[in-house]
C-alpha cells in the first residue's frame, strides 16, 4: 500500500535493482546527499555527518533552490544490510522537538527488490501527512534512480 495511514505514511516501490544496491543507495553518505530532498535540493558534503552505524547520530543541511536551508538531525535506529534501515529525524535540531521514526525494509522481489518505507506522523494534520507522503515519493524516486544506475 502507498498512502496515508492512521499512524503515518507508507510507500511501497519495486525496482529492477538488487536489494544490496537499494540498501546502499539509502545508507551511503554520498547517495543520501543525492536523494535527501529530491533532485532539486542540495545537501553539501561539508554540512553532512552521515555514517550509518546503529545508535549513532546524523545531521544534514538541505539547501533549497531559493537558497533557504533546513537543518536536520536524527539517530540510526537499525542498520541491518541489505534488508532494514531505520532512522529518526527532525527538522528542528536546536529544539527539544521529537524525532520521528522512518523505516526502510528492502527485500528480493521479481528479480529485483521491493522497498517499503514508513514514517510515523504523530499529531500531523491530514494535509501535512499528504505533503510528507508527496515529499517522500520524490525522495524515493531518487533512491531508486541511484540504485538502478549503480546496480
């Protein structure tokens, strides 16, 4: 299923890329910098700390096309190649804002891979859930483009 759920959002995708390539696209710093934010957003390497180690924290800054920035932080919750990659995130790293959980499950399917992504959206109004779903769709377009070109 792809859509808004009672507790958040979920997206299901399939690709011709192998699970290892999808996992690498999700979890390697250079790939993350390419897909996080979608094709029109820059994540400069000097403003990225992203080494996927369970329990470690990460941070990134998105530079939007208009020059504005969004700072992010989170924690790697589960790093289990090539099948599971979970992290938390918040776009309010200086505040005591809660971090939401994002999960990526990758598994073999039809000679390639299937990817299921979920994000908790506690207290998000429906419009914000829909916008979050739309944003992740763009991010995952880039993840799969990277996986397919590397795999």
